[in-house]
């Protein structure tokens, strides 16, 4: 993380790291320095971040499944799409029935 700050503040990058991001990273360094004295920090860094990451992954998986279901539903054909009933066909569509029979 300190390397990210260093590179982000250098002149080699197109967009420099902003002050807010630098302050957030530095506050994490301070919290890790006081890790043994304050037990709540252990709970935040170990449990809460894992819980937040798990929640994020579950939401992402749900979005992927929803998108896959939408794609599947778009490409699904109806059961009666392939069945041609001669009595229900409009006049002039007899050629379509004959083409299906030839297949």
C-alpha cells in the first residue's frame, strides 16, 4: 500500500492519487500499528472486511445469474413454435408447411 501511495504521488502516472485516498491508506497504516492495543481493529479488519467481501461476491453472482437467465429466456423457443397445424394455418402459408416436411 505504501508503494501505491509512492507511485500515485510520482510524476510517472497520468492521474495522481488524490488526498482522500492517501488519507484512507494512511489511516489503515495507523490502525495496523495499533493492532495489538485495540481489539476492535482486529474485528474490523478480519471479520467485517470478510463479511463485506462475501456480500459483494454474492451480489455479483446474483447479477451474473440474472443476466444469464435473461439471455436464456431471450433465446428460448416456445414449444408450439415448431408444430404446424394445417387447419390453423393462414391461407398462403402452405409453402412453409411443405418446407418443414421436406426437412
